[in-house]
C-alpha cells in the first residue's frame, strides 16, 4: 500500500498534468474559428471558440439608413449565434481534456484548483 506522502505526490502530479492539458486546450480554443449568422447569412460574425471576435461581414443590401435598427438587431443575433457555437466548441474541447485525464463526465475541474 502506498504511503500518504506517495498518494499526495501522485495527486499533485495528476493535477499538474491536468493543468497542462487545460492550458493546451485553452490555446487550442483560440485557434478554432466559428461563424455565427443571421438574416439568412446576410450578417456573419467570426470568432474563436474562446470568444475573441475576428470579423464582421454585412451584406451591402442591409446598409440603408432607414433599416439601421434592423441591421443592429441582425448583428446582435449573429453575435449571439457565434457565442453559442463558440461555447459548444469550447465544451467539446474541455470534455476531451477531461476524458484524456480519466475524469468522469461533468466533473468540476475547479475541485482540483484548476
């Protein structure tokens, strides 16, 4: 049977490994691009899975002064769609890290101080 000190060292090493994997996953998230759309593709927003906005594309037909409120609403909808997609991709990546670390699905990584 392992001594308490050996078990603590093993737990610390496991936590360090998980922390390294989490850092790598966070870097990966900043390289994954997602696109949110609204208005049938007339407004598009690109971001990283980490949520950093990369660009906004607006169809020329929407740039009419009288339709400013509609354009603003479409941009908001595209941003929210992009954020939802980014969150989904981020969750997928975090689940991969948890699986690789041998942690059960839904395990709260904050319990490990990460």
